[in-house]
C-alpha cells in the first residue's frame, strides 16, 4: 500500500499551518486509512508513520521517496466521478478507489451516492465528419462502449456511451459533416 502514498503528495496544499488530509483507499480488496501531513513531510498509513518526499517532474509524473524507498509514479487516469485513480508505479499499473473525508461523512449519514442524471442524447463535441457508426436503434450499450467515430482536425475521435444506455435513434450517417453540439444519437 505504500505505493499509493506517492500520489497523495500531489493533492496536498502547503500553507503556514500543518494541514492533515485523510483518505480511505481501496486496492485489491484491501482498505487503508491514509493521512498526509503537508508540512511535516510524512504520511500515516493505518496508524504507522512514514517519511515522505516528493519531487514533481511534470504535471503527471513524480519521483516519490517513501520510508527510504524511491518510486517513479505516473498518473495515467483519474475518474473524478467514480473516484478511481490509475497510476503506473515503477512500471506496474495499479488502480485505486479513493474516498476523502467528505465521502466518509456522507457514508456515515447514509448518503452513499447521488442519483446519476439521465443522459438522453449524444452531441458532437466539435465540428467534424462522421466516419463510422457501429450502433443502430435498439442496441444496448455499456458505459464507455463506442457509439460513433468522428473525424476532426485529421484525427479520429471515438465518441463513447456516457452511461449504460439503449439507442433510441441515430441522427447522422457516415460521411456526413456535423457542427458542434449537433445531436448525433438519442438514448431511451
């Protein structure tokens, strides 16, 4: 679990006072309580203190020294809505579920999640040319499944289902030029 502590340092705010930031982290079905102390340069994992030093090399890449061991940490993905972080630590890909103090307070009050707004349509994020539409009315898609391919600025962009959806109707065809915000597909 010490590997995850590397990512914490990028989220710590430094001020004139000591700031403690608490996280609950789940990795491989194990849960950890992690508290980072911004100015003292340490992290507490399940009650055990470890010295922590972070060197920011780029916005997504850090060299972390935790308890004397050096880790190369690259932020590959951060899904803010699902609170999932994917890191490449010393070349090995790891995924973590991260909950902060406010998530824990909501859980304690019995508020585990907020209703997800229903998505009724997929709009073009930019002007472009519809290249491919691998779906048709009646198809059931999972979140992240490809809905269509849009070419813009000589790049093909795969537009994906924003949630688990059923295709109600398709409002474009391959070869068609579309403007930004044009409705491409409607969902049930």
